[in-house]
C-alpha cells in the first residue's frame, strides 16, 4: 500500500453502501447473500444471485367493493379486509423515543435485497451492522458485527463454552474478510480497530469473535486467532476447531 493511498470506512446503512460490499476471494461465497451467522440451522455463505437483487414486486391488491361496511369481506373468497392492519409491507410507526437522528438513512424497505434487510433490522436501536473499507475508492475489506442476540450461530458456538462470562454479554464480530488483492497490507486490522472503537462508543464492555479452524482461509469468515491477537484480542476459550477470541473494552 502506497503512503498516499486514500482509505475510507463506510457504514452499510442503505442500498448505495450495500452495493460497496466486496466480492469474496472464493467466488463460491458472497457477503451479499450470506445468512450463515443469522440462521444457525439453515444459514449459508453460498453465492445466491436471487439475494443480490430486490424481490419481484408484489401484485397490486384487488380493489375493494363499494360498501359502507369496512369489515365486509372481499368477494370471491378473498382475504378479509382489516382496517387496523397496515399490511406486511407498511413502514414501521415512528417512535420519537427510539434512538436515532434526524439525518439517519431511511430504513430498508420490503423490496430491498434480502441481506440488506438483515443488516438493517436492528439499526434504529443498535446502529449499523457492517462496514466496508475502501482503498482508493475500491472496496477492500468487509466486516459484519453487532449484538450477540442478532447472530444465533454465534450464540450456538458460545454455548459450547459455559465458562465464558455470562455478563455482560459481548458484541460480536462475525466476519472480517479482505479481497485477494488487498491482503498483506494491514487493512483488515485497520477496519477491526474502527469497529472496536465504534462498539466501545455504543456502550459494549467486550467483543468476541469465533474463528473456524476447520476451514481454509478463503472459506472462513472470522480469520484466525493470530490475526485477532494482533488486534488486541485474547484467547478466551481454547479449541482445536472453534476457539473464542475476546477483547475487553473500557
């Protein structure tokens, strides 16, 4: 990396920043369609083109018949109309007491890509769930993180080690991945440092991550213990397959 290289870190909060997600080093996997950490039973890291685009538009609802009775059923055995149900695609009701700012990006809608909706699901209360590091305008490193409750597979791994601290529960970094061209330049460590600083500012007392030593470097999503030690993490639970790395904050 040259001394004059421009580095910028972007929070993934909308479709424009979602499109910055870099390609995986192994083309069989893709950050844009990965729900491995969000679904401990059926989750997959596989490249799935159907996840990259918005779903097809839903058919328009049939017009209501002219009637003075709002509770009257739609003819032809259609679904009953409920005037108090905003519908599955309705935007959430504004809560003036929820965290957030006036210039916060709009929430992902029902027609946004599936992965973006996963990344966006807790943003009003927690903040962003992912960041991308850009090197000279090109996506070089991707990180996914969040509260432990957002990632059931992380909880599943953590449950293997009852000696881990039960309180306070940590934030987790589930994924740190560099493109093949960006490796060996210290960029992943720079992004981890930014994520750690961000999570500390959000009030977390610790961060954990869960390397998978059964996978190769291009298949694993959480790097290696040596990488995390270089980032200031310590080995919290030793295992030949699924060690736990932890960093206290504060």
